[in-house]
C-alpha cells in the first residue's frame, strides 16, 4: 500500500501543510481509512489503538471534503473527554493551516457555555464536541443547528457506550438520517456492535489497523507499589519531582 499521502488522495494544500509539520509517511490506519473516506460513500468502522494516527485518518480527508461556500455545519466529531476534544481541535486547526476558509469549533464541557454559543453564531463547518455539552446545546434549540451535517465521526467510541450514551442518543435523534458515520474504536465489544447496529447504515466498511503497532511510543511508563496509607505521599513526591 502507498506510503505517500498524495497517493492516498490528499490534495496539494494539505500535503504542503503535512510537509511543513514534518509528517511524511502515513500510518497504517491512515493508509486504510483515507482512501475509503475520500472515494467511497459507505459508513466506516475502524479498529485502531489510541496513538496510531486516528485524528489524521479522519481529519485530513474531512478537511478536504468540506465545502467552504456552504455556511452550515457539515461535520460533527464526538470525543469522550474535553481533553481529547481539545486535542482533536488543535490537530485539525494545524492540518487546515493552508485551508483557512474551513472553520472549526470546539464545544466541550467543563468550561463556560456562553462563549461557545457565541462562537457558533459565526460560520462553522466542523464541530468537535463532547456528547454531554453538545446534547445540552441541542436542548437549547437555536444554540446549534445540526440539520445539515453530512459527516458524523465518533472517536474513541468504546469510551462513549456507557456513561455518555444518553447524550449520544439525544444527538442521534436530531442529525440527518442521510449522513455518513465513521466510528473509531480500540475494541469491538458487544456494546460497540450494538452501537453500530443502532447508529450506522446497513452497508458498513470494516477497517482494522495493525493492532500489534504500539501507540504512544514516546511515553515512559513507571509504577511504584506502596501501602494504601502511603499513596498520597508518593503522589505528592512524584508531582514535585515533575515540576
């Protein structure tokens, strides 16, 4: 399979940006998802670990497919946590540096909602959100209009099948049935399979990254075995040594 983004169908503007930030060779999940996203119309279930390049796998083709002349929200990306949502938003903004006409907003819980509502009054093509906060905006009626979205992306879907499912269900009710859904998960549990049955079209393309590939390869993991009474003391010591 090709090891160049150009051969996967990525346009020259985005290729130039990838070159600027020294991203040269696509990862396994990017090689598999990008051509399908760009050239096919089916829903996609992609099995890949965290840290294997999933954001670029859906983000690069999504930016390319956005019609900047259409001022409606065209895509929603859901993430289970505020931190992941903000990370996805940062990455998409970076990927779109040479496509400034594509407008991307992040709508996450844990921070004031009014500035987010004000942000959505401006033209927005892609919304990155956590399910709870997006569901809250949907309940407010005019705060956000999801009636025209074409792409619905669930990242780390296996983290959204329990506590976040209520918010997810309320969002599904208001988005168009004629949409394209892409679901990314590290596991294919029974709950995920049920989610696929409930939220996605009958025709689904299943893709799987090399699950032997290690995510977060640059992170050093350490642990210390302590007695329960010593936990706080050890934690404080660890935090102080990291400052």
